[in-house]
C-alpha cells in the first residue's frame, strides 16, 4: 500500500477521530485538525504512541483567515495532501423554520458550507497542480431528503451534495477524485451538539434501534480511498439496517 498524506477536519471526535485511527493503523501520515486544542493534543499523543506520523493544526474552519494561516504553516514535507476529508460539520437546534434561531442557522451555514469551501480552496490548488488527489466530503442523508424541523441543516447538507458534484466536474480534467459520503443516523456527539448539551434528549435519539457507529463511516471512507486509480466512488449513502431514509426507521 502506498503511504498517503491525509488531512482530516473535525478530527477530535466522532467520524473524524475514527478516520484518523483507521488511516493511521494502515500506515498513512495524518494531518489532524480541530478547534479544541486540548482534544487535538490528546489525539496526537495517542497517534504518536501508536507509531503514526502526525501533524496537527488547531483552527476554526468558519474563519477563513485561520484556515489559510494554518494550511500555509505546513512545512514542505506536509504540503502535498493526497486525501482531504472535509468532515467538520454540525446541526444546531431542531425548530420549525418560522421559529428558527438565526444564530443557529449561521453556525450551521458557516461550518457546513463555508468551512468546507475554505478548506477545499486552501488544499485543492496543490492537488490540481500535481494532477493527483482525493477530496471526500462528509454530507448526510439530510442532503438527499428534507425532514420536518431539519430545514437549514438539510439545506447545508444539500449544498455539500451539490458542491461535491461541482468539484467533481471542475477538477475532472485534473484527475482529482471527489466522493460524497452521506451517512444516516450515527451515534456520535451529533445529537448532543444539536440539542446544545442536553444529554438526556440526545440519548433518546438512538434508543429505538441500533445506529451506525463512527467506525462504520470511517470504514466506508477508507474503502473509497483505496479503490484503484481509475475508480472513483462519487456518492455513497450509508444507513443503519433499521433506517431506510430520514422518515422510516424501525
């Protein structure tokens, strides 16, 4: 297996952390990023203890100046990113549109859309110049259908879905792979963030059936990055067996 340099946003928890552990176990070099320095430090120590080559960047994807400064700070040996995993994202609040909290809307738009764009804009030119690279955008089944109370969150994930298609077209001639990963219900910090720290309310979400785990999505991401050079998985929808789509679960 060829060693790759893999940059993961939102690597300090959930799917991002699971990706770091799985790719590291395969011998790849990792650039892990996040906005929580303490969590980032803990992850770096864990990875280094397992003999994994790792660099870390602490920044907020919603702030373009921080994104640009962080990426520019990479030393020459870390600048050629082979795989970019745009994982950082969140849902905040669960209200009808007419009752929505504007601050929540802006937080989702800034993170899920603008953050993904800022990081991609910082990394993609180097891939295009080298005619080699793979961009993986972690979307959601909320990017395929719209459900009640999902409004703005669904809109941001529809945007990720559309941007994945656009990236694929825009960088097609440069040989850049782009994959859109659309998970269903995954038991991570997602609901805890959505319900603003209400652990009891978050726990109820996953009590009725067996949800996906972060490792399940990491498995899928590892798979799409390991396909032959002539193969690109453009879009992958993954749900628990008990979930058909946002509307039907058992």
